[in-house]
């Protein structure tokens, strides 16, 4: 069985955006965004994903990746 991996760190680096700046733009805490960035979550709200995509000018597929195991 595979798993979904968040590649938020890669997209943030490509956009040269810091954790603090993205957290402020998205409207979530640095702690929660850090958990997303480091793949320590099991779920993400569509509204949060939408806000991240808007702030980073990307598609959900740029952030979410399916990894086979």
C-alpha cells in the first residue's frame, strides 16, 4: 500500500517563500504549517490546500505526491 507525501518544502523553496511568510498568507499557525511541511499530518482540509495553492501559485499536484511502497 502506498502513501501520500506532502512536497510543500520543495514548492516553498522553488518560490523562495519562508515558513513564516506562507503561514501568514494562508492564515494558519507556524506550528501547523511546519507539521504539513514535515509530513506529520494524516489529513489536510481542502480550504487549507486551496489557500496554500493560492499563496504559492501552484496546483495541488505540485504539493501532493503518491509514493508506492
